[in-house]
C-alpha cells in the first residue's frame, strides 16, 4: 500500500501544474524526468526481466549463469527505480521548503540520474 501511495503521489506531483513558474520549471525539468525514468526502470526493465525469468526459467537457466542473469537485472531495475523515487521525493521536499530547485545530472554515461542540492 505504501508503494502505491508513493507512486501515485509522485505521479501527481510530476504532472500537477503549480502556480509559480519557478516551481513549474522545477517540476518539468527535475521531478517529472525522475518519476518517468523510475517507472520505466521498474516496469520496462526490471519487470520485463522478472517476467521473462519466470516464464522461461528452464530455458534461461541453461544459458545465463543458472538463471541468475535475469534475476540480477530485475534487482538492477528495481534499484534504479527506487533511486529515482528517492531523489524525486528529495526534490519535492526542497520545493516544499522553499529552497532553490536541485540540479539534475546524469552519471554512468547518462544511465543513472543524480541531483545536487545547494546547501543553505
């Protein structure tokens, strides 16, 4: 239930228009990409690997490290999705407290999003 709440809450915050242009810009440039990338990581990458592993377990286990390859991809997708969710929550928190919006940067050749929060 908590996961569903977080997903729907972040989805709401990602797409709900704000009154301030600065907050709207932070939403479009930071919260929305983190939310969409996190959902894509969970569903498009992790869930696909998990379903493939479940449906083709006997076949896959003969070729890829005894079936651990797709299982590890599921964990990687879930980890990146959680990573994005945590950063989206931090960005919303900074916005709520009136801080300047964090900056979105990409690590690992553009595969891993990260935010930088200014200390004030």
